[in-house]
């Protein structure tokens, strides 16, 4: 109600985060006890409402895995060959398991060279594999220490540890508490790092690794729980492009083939994201994917209108990204003269989403935790690029300039990113299909290196929880209903930041 009055009073003004502040409310809520989980779709729940942007200087496997470990989600960008994107997703999905229900097994008839090739192609970090016959019965274990180039010509049957020497456990013995059973086994068997699960007939049913079990135990003691799928793997998203044939038609076969490969790797969400989501191109891809993958979470965008939200949700999107031009590296508003300041865009879109039931992702323009609090009074999650691009987990190397450390951060609509994207998707740069856009709508920039993603997220989520405490909101639904907006004058804005003092920078060591 307050949002209705406030935004209709300001109907002809586009507002963004710094234009408003939130009023405090009576509270019995302790910030650290607030719940910040959100539902992105029927199948996908995140434990923190933060998503890392599908940008080539923000999210590849390392960032996506770290986001999921902290309860969020990373969307792996598509400015790379399709095969490589699949490998990046596989790295995240294989990062940590409880019980690996369908372990990669090999035949005793294959050779070490075949195993090495498979590891290379699929980007596996592990080198130990159960060996099974054609009925999927365990016959041995190929240990990492023999998966070496020098043994390329050796047959797996001759290199494996035979069945009698492999540690196994019956499926029925782990039914009640799989992690507990595995934990006890590794405690009792010093030096053993793999435990294979079999059914009564000796068929392979799963695999535990000690390092995974140790990480899970450590994570259980933390406040924020990782975002995992039903088989205990970290969740991962990927962006998918609306690839076209040379004749300009949507390349349905190629899009579906790539999506199927991503689904086979266990992808949790596909994002069809372009600068203009309220368009036939994006809608058609969303419809295509929805028709083929009924249970897959689909994110689409970007839009800034109620009609845009309605259109994409009708096409089959579970979540819609909102934001045109608020991003730190965006020049869409300058180049195209188009876009709506982000808070107003979020308000308009959130009104439509109330009717469609679509989740709203506030994408771009978030520069501090207070912006996240404001964005979540209207949307369900936020997507950030700039805030994560300086983290260790972001792709790219560190540059030193005048004693300061930086990482590259560039808009996906910048000239170099567009060139890299088409070169990756269409072959060599000189043969690359020309982008649909002539003028760049993003810049190339640098971000000062900001340490680990864990620390950055701790600060951001801590700020979000403080905001919830001030509003007396114990969860994100209450944050939305309890928000009261106040327009801020330029003097009010100045007052909001530290002023009239010389700030001392305190380092962590202090
Ligand atoms: P922040 O503010 O978090 O914004 O750095 C990240 C978001 O910006 C969008 N994006 C672009 N927008 N031109 C644009 O107009 C670009 O080149 C560009 N690249 C990324 C995108 O929505 C991202 O999540």
C-alpha cells in the first residue's frame, strides 16, 4: 500500500536506490536470526538472495561454486565455446557431493589413455574411478596414482585394484543417515579415502569421498548453508544465447542440443538474458526451452515494464531479470537513450509479478548492501557484477598499477566482450558473425581487488540482515510488506554518507 502511494506520488519521476531511504519500524527481530532464503522457481531455493552475473569477467566455475557454497547462485556466462561452458558447469556440479549417486565408472576393457582423455574433455578434478562390467557390477577400483600419462597403453583391468581389496558398503546400511554412515566409516578406516556403495547383487549404487564428507561436516557448522540440488551437488546456472543460423533464423536444433548437454551435467537454471528481453527473440527461446524441459528453472530478461514481465512469464520463465542500463559498466541509457531508473523499474515489474507469480531478480546498479535491502523490498533476489568482479574467484588475472591491485571488469555489450563472444560462438574472430548491435552499450573497466567472495558475501548479507532488523522483518516476505519509502533530498543524500571527517581506513589485520 505504501509503495502504491509513494510511487504514484512520484509517477513521472524515475527513481533509483539513492533517491530513497527506508523508514525504520518497530522490531523484535535480531538481525542474525533473520531468514534470507528465497524461491527462484518451484524446484530451486537459494539460501541467500544473491546471484552472480553471467558476465565473462564475473562468473565461471570458480565463482559459481563459491556462490553456491555461500547459499547463492552463479550464472556461468556464454562468451566461450559451448563445450567449454559445459565443462565449467561440470566443475561446479562435481565440486562436492554427499553420496555420488551415479559415479563415473569405466570398463575394465578400456585403457588408461581413454580415462585421461575423458578427464581432459569433461574437466574432472578427480582421478579415481570404479570399474564395472557391462551389467554395472563392480569389478575393481582404478586409483588416481595409476592414471598417469606413462601408463597410457595399460589396460584398466591390469591397472585396477581388484574387487577383494576395495572397500564397499551395502546400500541398505546407509539408508537412514548416508553422511553419518560415511563419516563413521572414514573415521574407522584410516588412510581410506573412497567408499563404494553396492546393492545386494554387487551392482554399483554410489560413491563417497572423504574430502567431500569432511567439507559437508564443516559446512554444517556454518550459519549460511550452501545451495544444493536433490543429489547434494552445488547448484549452478548458465546463460544460453539465442543462437541464429546464417540466415538469421533461431537455430532451434543448436540451442536445444546445447541445453540438453547442460541438463545432462545437472544444470539447475538456464538464463536467456539479453539487453532487451521483451522481444520475440528472447520469448521464442524461452518457449522452446520450456517446451522441452518442463522442470528446469528458466530465468529470462532483461525488462523494465509490466508488459515485459507478463510476456516472459507467459512464455514460461520462472524468474525475470529487471534492469536496463543501471549496471556500473552499462551505457545503454547514454547510447540508446533508453531505460528506467532501477527502483521505479523494480516497482513496475513487481506489480506485474504479483499477478504472474514470477520471481523478480533486480539486475545491476547494486553498489552497497543498503541497495540490496532496498531492491528486495520490491524484488526477490539481486544479481551483481561489479560487487563480485574484484573477488579472487572472478575470472582473469590481477594487474598492478601504481602499487594497487586490479581485475578487469567489462560490460558484455562492450566492444571487446562482443568480439570475444561472437568469436567463441562462431569460430575464429575473423570469421565471426557480426553482432546485431553496431554501437557498444558497455565499457571496459577495472575493479580494485577485493579479497575472497566469502568475505564480500558475509558483509553484504550482514548488511541485508541489519536492514531487516531495522524494519522488524524476520524474512524476505516481511521485508517487502514492512517497507516504507522516503524520498531523499540532495542534502539528505550527502548526510547519508560519512561527511565532515577524514576517514581512516581500517584493515582486517587492525
Ligand atoms: P553491476 O552494476 O552489478 O551490473 O556491475 C551488472 C549487470 O549489468 C548488465 N550488463 C550490461 N548492461 N551494457 C549494459 O547496458 C553492458 O555492456 C552490460 N554488461 C552487463 C547485466 O545485466 C549485468 O548483470
